[in-house]
C-alpha cells in the first residue's frame, strides 16, 4: 500500500486517516512481583504535522509510551496504529521495516558511533533501507546542511560539541524522512543554551512539516511546544492544545 | 505491503568490520589463537610436502631403475657369497645397461692410526669396490677422487661419508693415511652420502686387486648393483636371482633401493598426522577464544544493537553482523596463520636445502577451517544479540 511517498500524506489519504500515531486503550504491564503497570488504557492520537510534547515525571510511563509508538515494544492490550499500520498484525521483520522507513528516533544519549564521521553517522540512518552508500551519503549531506552542520560533516563525535552531537543525532533520525520523529529527552544531556538550540531546530522541522513527538520530564520545555500531553501513573492526565 | 528492511551485502561486510576496527588490539589478540593453530597445521603439511618433494627430486636425479642383488644366508646359516662371475652373468642380461659390485673384506678393520685399540672398529666395514661402482649407484665424490683403474691396485682408500666422520677425517686435513688391515692406506677421496646405496656410507672402499693381493679377499662379491631401462626393471628383476645363482635361489635377495626411500617418506605421515592433530587442538582453543571475545562484544554493545534495531535492523541483520564479525576475526587469524606457516615452511626448507612445496589444498583447507571455526564460535553470541529485545538493549546505559 505504500507508494514511497516522502511525507506519507498521500498514503494516509488512501487509508482515510490523518493520524500518524493512533493509540486506543493501550495497556503495557511488565511482569514481576508485583507486576508494573506502566501504561493503563492510554488513548493518544497524533496528527500529521504536529509537534507534541509528552511530559511526565520519571516512572510515569512516558518512556514506555515512546517505545510502543516507536514499535520497539508491543502493547499487551489495545490497538496501536503507526502511519496507518495496525502494529499488532505486523511481524518482527515488518516492524523493523516500519522503523527503517517511517520512524526516526533521537535518544537522550545520542548513541553516535565513535570514530565515525558525522556524515557517516547520519548516513547510517538509512543503512537498513538498502540504499547504496553514495545515495545515503548524498542524503546525509543534505540533512546535515538542514540542521546547520554543513561545516562539521567530516568531524568525528569526539570532535563535536555536545550540542552539535545532538544535532547529528537529530539529522540521523531525519535523514529517512520519517512519518514521525520520536525524541526521548532530546535536551536531557544538554545545557540550557544547547537545549534551546535543539528545541529551535525541532520548531523549524515542525514548521517545515515534520511530525515530532518529544518525550520530556521538563515542564518548561513542554510549555514551549504547541501541544502537551501529560502522563501520570500510566494514563493521560491532561491533553492541552490538542488540534491547535 | 511495506518495503522490507534491507542490508546490502557490501554494507553487511562493512558493518561486520566495525567492531574489529573499534578495538584493533583485542581483534589481533583473539585472532592470534586461530593464527597459531593454522600456522602449525600449514607448517606441518608444508614441511612434510617439502620433504617429500626433496625425496622426489632425489629419486628423479638418482633414478628408480637401480636393483641390488644380495647374498643372504645359506640354508645352513652360513653367510652366503655371490659367485665370482656373477657380475659378468648379470651384464649379459639383455636390457642391463650397467652393473657393478662390492665385496665385504672380512677381518680387515680400519683405524685412524696404528695405535688405536683393535676392538674400536667404529662399525666401519672394508669393502672391495669395482671402478664402475660410483657411476652405477649414482654416487658423488665430495672431496678428492674415486678409485679408478689406476688407483685400484695401490694402497689407496675412499671413505664413505659416515666413515670419514667417524674417523674424524675432514676434507681440509690434506693428505692423510688410515691404518687398514695392518697396512697404511692413503685416503684419496671422501664420498657424499649415497641415498640409493646407504651401505657405502659406513664403508671404507678399496680397489678389488689390492684387496685380493694384500687383504686376503677371495674376490666373491657380496652385493651387485644393476641398472636397466625403467620399463624393463620388472623383467630384469624376475630373472636376476636365477642368473646370479641358479642353484641356490633362496639365498638371493633382490631389492629396489628407491622403494625404500619412497617408503621412508610414507612412514613420516604418521608423525605428520599427529602434529596435524596438535595443530587442530590449537585451532580449537583459538576458536574458543574468538567465541569468548564475541560474547563480551555482544554484552558491551547492547546499546549499539538497540540503536540498530531502532534504525530498522531485523533480528537477522543483527545476527549476520555478529556472525560476520566472528568469521572476519577468525579469517584474520587464518590469513596471519597461513602466512606464518608458509614462512616457517620456507625457512625450515631453506635450512635443509629442500625445495619449497606448499600444496594449494592446504591453503584452501585453512580457509575453510577458519570460516567454519568463526561461524561456530560466533553462532551463540550472534543468536544472543539477535534475541535481545530492542528496549532492553537500549535501556542499559
């Protein structure tokens, strides 16, 4: 059903849906004594082109929510639709394909490969799409220019500032033009100045049409975002600015 | 429905190499075990092949058409001798191209000088030799000259290689004499070892006439040497015993010395097999080292595995990455080992003047062995990496 569109908009149109992520009654319980009910009946809908902050204290279940939206983890109950696909019907291989083509991740710890240039770190964002290396590098170059690192392409992670490192990580998530960009505490490892720069970058990307979900425990950061979903004890506590 | 995740073959190779590039010292150290195993096996096979090549070369140079006729013991247990005219009789066999003989001279012992205890004979045997002996057995004079017709009638002696060594006579000693059968004999030459007639090595050779004249020799040969064209060796062999001694056939032993030389190469194979097995044990230990390294690598690189899963890698992609890394690691050791083993073969062979021989199947076998060892060593760690759930892999930082 995919027709390799860049934004995924036309694909959604054929499905008759506008939501990039649609969670209905999602439950996730980690086994143990006693079992940890990380998510209890979460309903969440993220529209195409939205910039959403998912905010909550640690232990509230927001990281579990990110893992489930990123198809890294499966829900125990409820339905999860990502980019029009009902995740529960997909095999592990199909989930990998969904992540390769439609989902971009930005992690708090960056996870950049040491000893590898910024350009190749970003190009690795396309590694599992099967594109040839030259094409991956071409797109990586474009994306690094887009995040303002045109002059840092051949620097290695240890030669970059921490803020530049996070921007490389954002570029890696962005290079595959994902339907949704999931950012887990993207400013968590940064000082306020670098944090603000990354947030500005996310604003820019949002303005140019990228769908972004930012997971954070920081209300100050969340308050900058157009929509904030507050998570508490595994449930959506408040959803402010939705649809706006 | 969806385009699947795909990792190009070239990228698979690149990804498999990342871990090795990140920790080169560890890669070299864990490949070392494999390298030692492969080097041992390659060197063992290479050295044995070189030794066989040397024997083949010797046989080509010496010819395999030499037959010897020996008088064994008579049925009554007395040492038998060949008839005096047996040389002429063998020469009359159609295909025979060359024939010669030696005769043991009993009770004539050789000493460095006349003051040596007569019981210290050093196991040296005095033999009468015909002038055409050296040519017939394909022997070489290391120093001096051979007993030609002119010298054969005088008090001259030519020493076998071992004899010269036991008497302590070296080519640099100049003109020397030895005390032989209560006479002074001048040493006129020393022979090279004679691979087809090793009995000459521990002999002191004197001329036939002087032996009869002064040493009480009765002129009966104890061993004949005979050559004929290669194709007719078996024909000659079948009539040889009857020609030499038609009355006492059972006393005659006919043998082909080149067979003994070839058989000696074959007996080396037992030792080769044993050493090869030892190399196999080293390879096994090396494989365990690689498996150990890979288990640690998988534990250390959980977050990398999680990241790759987040970027769209399937379990199969993760498995092939670590399996590939293991095979590369073992392959690195294999290449190093093959080079090392080849060098050992070359140096060892050069030190003995052997030709260099390393069969191609050894290198193919070494390559196959390392790939197999790498794949087996990497199977479990790779499966573990592939089984890891992305969330738990990412959570461990």
